[in-house]
């Protein structure tokens, strides 16, 4: 009898031990997430060049991914963007668990090392030497208060810009009924086009008459005003670049002038009395040659000045044809497309009836024409 009770005792003891062990193992597995039906490891959604890996395939080593520098671009987002800079493809997708739901999201964009060291910077700020505020007796005091009162300038330094490399300043002259943020930055995507060109360039875009049909050049019609404006731009660009010592570099950079539509007037005056001499490397008119030929022709015909590109719709066809005839009479050759030798002379580009004047900054002879012209300046190319 004693032996029987002893056997039963040991059997019950063994059963208790096995039960405790099973419960302990279950609790450990549950705490590690191994039994949760919604849990998926990051390895299951690693993205290769060919696409997403399926669950259970060998994982990629995260070490190199985590060490790669990242930067967030500050381009103004726009649903109506006509030509944004090419998106950078992220290296990996990660999973996150919130309230037991599986969510997949992209991490910050991984960019080339040089771009991470020099991220994009964009800023709107007032200038003392801006073309406005400006009081015009012809226009009256009321208009001066309403439309000639904005001294802001849009500055943009693209990702990867390096002040130690050869660089160029792009000055953009907007057209009628324009505002810097709404039109130049968002609708026409001028900062994005400069970035997408892949060259060592910066953008300077002053505000002229605000949101009206008015080509008044403001202070830019005064002798030396444009030179003073560029001097202040050099100072502000150096500050935005984070290195005050680069002010002298910006102050000596060559300049490319880009004018759209009614921006031809301040552009012409900047050339005529701006006192910036040989710094102008090129002029690009985007359906903008409505007049002021007497100010453009001396610059075009002067030897070794740079390139002149005028693209046009029916709106400015007559003035462009007139300029072609004048240049032919002066034995100045010109081309009708951006060919092999466009950098050495004059190019007139006629665009078809399907091209809209309002959209000309983002679509003319090509999508994103500012980007197209700048991308052809090989001496300023950034390393890929």
C-alpha cells in the first residue's frame, strides 16, 4: 500500500512540473511576439532593386543602410507641380506596429553623401535693395501701397551646392499677376527646376508688382541698382549657405537672367543700366520679347558676351521675327534650336499652337525649359 501511494505521489508531481513548464514557455513566446498573428519582421519587407522580397527570404544587412546619411529637401510641395526634381528612391521599407495593426511606411529619403552634406535651402526674405517698394508718380500713391510694397526675394540653394566649385546665379524675372510663393515657387516650380538641372547653381527671384498686369521695373531702372541688388544677394546667399566667407564667392559668380512674359522690362533695364558688366553669362526669354529691343540688341551684338535664347508663342512672334531681321542685317548668326553651338550665340525657338502662354515656364519647347537650359551648362555639372 505504501509503495502504491508513493507512485501516485510521484506521478502527480511530474504532471505539475510539466504543466508549469508549458505555461512558462507559452508566456515567454507571447512576450517575444512570436505568437502574435499581426507581427511581421522588417526582413519580410526589404526592398531590392527588383521589388519587394517575400516573407521568409534571407534578410539584408541593416548596418550599411543605417549608416548612410539622410537629408530632407525643403522644396515647396505642390499638387500642380509640372516638373519636380526627380524623386530619390528609398533603400528600405520598415514596419511599425500601432494598436496591433501592421503599417508599412517609408523612412527619410536616402540621398548621395554630398547632397546630405549640402541639403537644399529655400527662403523668402526682404531686401533693402529690392526693386520694390517703389513710388511711381505715374501710377499714383494708391497703387504704390497695394502693388509696389513687397520687398521680398526668393532665394534657393539646391541640394549638393558647393561654393568651392564653379557656380552660377540664376535670376528669375516673373511675369504679370504673379506672387513669389504662389506662382514662382509653387505653380511654375522654378526652385525645383534649378535643383533638377543638376548644376552648381543658386536661384534669386525678386518680387515685382504684386499680382497685377504691370511690368514696372521699380528701382532696377536706376543706374547701378541691379549691381547693388546682386551685392546684397551675395551676402544673403552666404548666410543661407551657412558660411559668411562665401559672400565674396557669390559676389563674383556669373549670372544667367531668365525672364518670363512681362518680366522682360525689368530684365532689359537690369542689362541696360545694371552695371554688372561681363557677369551676365546668358539671357533666356520665355515668351517675353514684347519690346525693349534697343536694350537687348547691344548686349547680343557685343562680342563674347554669352548666349541669348528666346522661345516664343504667337504672343511674341512678331517682335522675335523683327529681332531676327535686325540681327541678320548686322551679320549676327542665329539658330532655331538648341544645337551644338548654342552657347556661342543666339537661338530663337518657335513653339506650336498647342503650347499655352500661361504654362510656358513649365512647358514650352520641352517640359521644364529652365531645367533644360541649365542642364546644358556642362562647366557647372555636379557629380552624380
